[in-house]
């Protein structure tokens, strides 16, 4: 009986397809037919090549005595087969068979938002999730936006009253969290820096034509100070001790919104997600390829977006603060949007960006801003003292120098171990000791990109 290699390949391919369906890796009722066909063809082709190569090698071996050539050919054909099978899986739209990716996106608080959910439970309607997310973000914006004249925060800022004013639970929660970070950082994080932000042209009024003089700076500084804001939990209320006090929550509100959306997803029983709002993130579980969510730290550059390093995120929030995109130049000098509350001026140190990883995206958002204000030395010292997982990228004469806090190094090591335990192979950022740095030949510093499936989502 004449042996037919194609029929052997077809038979093996069909067996693999049946195994995938029976095991639940592929659901023919919900998965498109095209991906299934793609996987089947690639699998069959791989087995076909292996079968032909193996049989030919055996024939040659029988004639010449099963030498090294036989083993080499068989090994090569096997690797080629595996390669074709993996190619079929990689071409599967939406990721690895059996994992469905659902995406939601939109605009809020003057920036974009994105939510990725893997394996959305069948009992949850996709449009319902989108509606809940949109409604929640709109409510947060109406409460905390300084660009909306009718927002809760804008009304508080415009009020000259120093009496207690009724506030929403959300606003009280964010102001309380901001106060904690302000105390922790010695005032480097200060939500009352708004008058200075506006003075330097980084607020709702827009860029100014010339830099402010000393008198203007000192006048604005007299209307700042985080200790001039009081928060009351029950009943929820806030008050300003100083008339003219202006609060700007742009350095913490997006992180709060990320945490709120993550909480809503978990309440719905969603365990695998990645939430991103204006570059602040929180991820849990795995992506559609059954591997950890990968986040790229952007190389600091005002002109192009490339990844400086990548880390895995699971059960944590992440935020980056940088000075390389929001700035203006005048008379040959560069003025960053990061204002030092103590001096009343934009920071002048060489720290280009800092990334913070914590359980809460809101806290990571605030801490990243504070460390950016403190700079590469004082910021690093604070991160070490308080156990903050932070990654610093500092400008050098010939590129950049990066430095990781001890807590960041431990986080990286834990994620690497977790990935290895799950069989995941990922090129995460190499853990760095607190005293070790590396020079990178590149233009400026870093912010955040969501990087999955070799795609980079930029933020600003």
C-alpha cells in the first residue's frame, strides 16, 4: 500500500483540531471560522513538513547507518514544525485561542482613556460595561476638572468663602489622599500649586508670552500651601483657610479614575483587565495571550515615541511623570510644567522622568509627581526611605542614566519569577541595583506606553 504524506498530515492536523475543541481551547460556537482554519492549515503544514523530513531522514539513515545527519534533519524538521504551529497561533485574531479581548475607549478630563478586558463573562453585556465606564468618568470629570467652569472643584476654587462647603465623597477621598502624599514628601506634592501652574502658562488659561517676574511669583506663592486645605469625612466637606486658594488635581485625579474603573470591573467579576487614562495605568491578571500585561516606559523625547524599557503589571497601578513633552522655551531657556511648590518655579534638575508602581494608581500618580519635583537625588532618597518602587531616568551628557529603587528591583524580580512559573517568556526590564546605572545613547527621558502584542500605545 502506497504511503501518502499529505493524508498523514491532514489526519494529524484534524486530530490536533479535535483536541483543541474538546479541551475547550477553541470554542467553535463563538470563535470565527477563519482563525480556526488558519490554525488548522498551519498545524497541518508543520506536521506535513515534519513527516516528509523524518521519513526521508530515516531512509537515508537506513542506507548510511543512522548517523549524526539523521538526528540533525529530524531535529530541524521538528523545530520547523513547531515554528509553523506557533505562527498559526500568532495569526489568531484577538490573541491566543480561547481568550477573547474586548476593548473600550473614549475621552475624559482632556485626555484619552482605554480599557482592555480579557474573557468578558457571558452574563455581562458589553454595552452595559461601556456605559458604566463612561458614566463614571463623566461624574469624576464633573467633580474634579479645572477645565469645566461648572465642576465641583471649579466652584470651590472660585469661592471666596473660608467656611466648610459640602463636597462629594469622591472629592473628599482624593483630597485626603493628596494630603497624605504632601505630608510624606514634605510638600513636594502640593495640589494648591494651581496659581503657580497658571502663572507659568500651564493651566486652563494657556501659555503666556513671557516668563513671570519675581513679584508675580511671590504673589502667587502666598496663595498656595497644602496645609491651607481642610478635609472632613463625615459629613463630607472641605474648606480653604486662605481666600484665593486654587486647587489643581491634574496630578492625582486620573490615577483615582483608573482605580475607580478597576474597582467597577472587579465588582463585575472581571479578573483580567488593563485600565489606562492619560498614561496612568492599573492592570490585573493576563492579556489575551495568557501572559502578563506588559507596560513600556517611554524614552524621553518630545519628537518621537520609542520604548526605553518594559515591565510586567499584575495587581498594581503605575504612573510616570516627565518634563519632556509639556514645556515651553523662551530666550534659549526651557521651562518644564513641573513646578516646585517651594521655589515657585519650574524644576531645573536633570531628572527627565520617574515611574512609580504601587497597589493604587492614584497613589502612584501623586508619588510620581512628587519624586519628579524632588529630583534624582532627593527623590531617590525618599523612595528608598519609604519603600517606594520607583524607576528614575536622568539626563546625562551622552544620553541617559537610569536608576531603580530597591523596592522597584524587588517588584521586577517578583514579576520575573511569576512569569517563569507560568511558563511565560518575557523580556522585562533587567532589575538594577540601587547603585548601578546604565547609559543609553538617546535624546531625552520617559513617560508611559501600553505595550502588548508588539504594539505601543503612547500617552502624554
